């Protein structure tokens, strides 16, 4: 199984500041045949289901604000929020869909400092 | 719009069974696999497995074999998760989640169903 490890577990950022969340996979999730990284990011607010933000490691889902961006390749990935807004307070999860079983990171709790 | 609507919260005693439903709308139900994800209280997301909505063939993740059953009723575009022999540790929110049109990220998700197991 591919183990996904996020860092940090929690993060406090002031409004308007940058937030960076890391995700590391125990094996590469890059398919060299198509150069796609099989990595997605989700946002989960209290009492709500997860919401897709990013897929293929860096493609923003339609409707997701452009302050959210994803980067990385192979085993190391980053979700960046360029300027934190109050509504971005949530738990963020990375997910690999490269191989079964599908696995998630443990989550990173993002708070307003 | 594409939507998954799950059944309401359940309170069950240990040893009982529960069946959670996930009704899809806004797309061709049999065209997309359906996944199930568990989230224990205050914990992260755990993939339980998926069901091929075209063939009805289920695949269970390790730890979700035996007491967990995925099923379908394609006539009403609904997927089901049944859990038998409930234990306190089954207390969790259970989500259904459709795969995307292009690969196995999940979008959309159902709103979740809280199953509480308590005597």
C-alpha cells in the first residue's frame, strides 16, 4: 500500500498570509507513460463532506479559487493557499489514486492565527 | 446537477445491522464507479472500497471484508452499504463518493451518514 504522510498536522496562518501543506507518498505516484501524478487534494469543513480542490497534482477543479495551487511530482507534493481567507479554515487531505488501495494522508488542520 | 444524497443518521445496538443508501442523480448511474469512505469521529478518511455500477462487482479494502457489503439497485440509481454485526468501533460517518469522469479522484461526495453503535 502507498502511505501518504502530510506535514504539518496543524498549521496556523494569519489572514492574507500564505499557507503551505506538504504531502509525501511512500512510492512514486507518477505514471511516466503519460507524465501524470495521480494525486488529489480535498478540503473538508466541519460537518461537511470533503470537497475536491486539485487533481493530477496541479489541476484546479472548476470553481476553486485561484489562490489554491498544487505542485510537486513523484513522491513530494504541496498545496499552497497564496492568501488565506477566513473561509479556508478547514482540514486538508491529499489522496493518491495511482494504485489500489486508494489512500489518504492523515489530514492537515489549517487555522487562522 | 450531479448529486449524491445519502440516508439519514442511524443509532444501532451492538450486533445489529445497518443499511446506508446513496441515491445518485444528474448523471448515468451505471457509467461511474461508486466508492465508500469511512471517517471515524475526529479522524481522517479511510477508503473502504468500491463497486462497479455496471456489473455490480464489489471490491473491498483490507479491513472491510466479511461484515461489509456493497450493493446496487440500478432501477433507482442507488448504491447501498450494509454493515452487519455492528461494533462500537463502527461508529463513524460513512460517505459515498463517485469517481470523476477521467480517473479515480472522488467528485462528488454524498453528504455523509452518521452511524452510531451504542448499547
